[in-house]
């Protein structure tokens, strides 16, 4: 991996011996109800580290899995609910002794532009569920929130409580929109919260459903101490500067999301001819950027 280019290189130095370690960490589950302020930085809320958040904001091609959450196209308001469920089942990592690990690793070419290598991979489920709930009935909103908090509590404790909410299923059916972001591609195709709920309860201990969820990087010199790096040692940005840059990038992204609505609004207005022509040019330019 080249940390300066943020690029995963070819799998040149493959490792044929590693350790499999089962995780005993409890599942993590957080829930945003109508606290809009917590939605200002969703990547931070789902615990993506500083440098990676900036990279995701700068590069749209990195917005896959849960990172694609920042491209959510609908307005987030007091009728939006967001649930983050994160569960690590096991970890695969290289041996702790670099000398022993090197014996099970192919030599790398001297001109390899890697700064780091992946020393461990965690497998599990990482999922963010964005829900829009009805805005015309406060009692329904209250009941939906109660059910969602029940589910949050049970997902944290890894207990199956389908019977305890079966009387509340009818409230969940009133959710108007369900959008899924996950490291499991098949989950992102689901459009029903009830379907997601049942899937997680069925597959908490099903290793066959788990995918890579986290990658741990180590400097290339740890495994290959004789490597002459073409890059200086990597230093993260100071957190103060990251916060300023991140805030600026989020503002740009939020404005970017508003452009389609603005174009649609002005397309429905009666405009002078010269503005009509200008609007057509702007729409063509905008469409070219989407390719």
C-alpha cells in the first residue's frame, strides 16, 4: 500500500502463513434519533479515522461500503433515523515476529513503491441504516423510536428478541424509506428495515456471511528492514488542520448535493432567453461531470 498516493498495489508480497483469531469484542450499535447536530459529520460518527475521512471526502471513488453514507441524496431532518451496527467476528493477521513472518512472505522488488503493507484483516458486519419515518403523526414517530431503541439494545447484547417486537412490526412497516450502506454488498440491495433486522438476527454467528471490515497497516520496514524507501516517513496531519479541511470539504459536498434541485427549480421558471440558454449550458456541463 502506498499511503501518499492512497493506492493499493498488486499483491506482490503474499503471505502463506498467518494467525486466525476469534474476536470476543461485543457488537457496537449506535442510534441517531432527531438529534440533527450529530449528522453534521457522519463519517466521524461511524468512527472512520481522521486521515481516511479526508481521503474519502476528496475522492469519490473511495465512497464504497459505509463510506458511501456521505452521498445520501435525501434531506436529513428530524424525521430521519440512522443506525450503525458493527460486529467483528474474527481477525486474520501475520505472525508477531517479523523474522518469522518474513520466512513465509515472498521477497519484494527493490523498486516497489509501497510505504506500508496490510498486516491484519478483520472480518465481520459493518452496516449503516438510514430511515425516513412519517412526518404526519407524532404518535407513530414515538412508537417507531421506541421499537428502534429496543432493537439497538438487543443488537448490542447479541440476543435474538424477535418475539419481543413482533407486536410492533406494524410500526416498522410505516417507515417510508430505508437506505443501506454496508461492507456486505447484498445488504445494500435491501429496501425493508424488517428484512435487515431479520438478516442480522439470523447471521450474528454465521461466519459465511462475514466480509473484510477493517485493515491494519504496518510500515514496510517492519517486514523488510533493508528496504530503501523512496518516501519520507509518513506523518498524519495535525487534528486541528484536519478538522478545518474536513469542515470545508463537507460544506462543498453539501452544496454539490443541492445542485440538481436548483437546476430543476430554475428549469420550471419562466426565464429570459439569455438565461434559458445559460441554464441549458450549465445543465450540459453538470451532466458531463456525472459521467
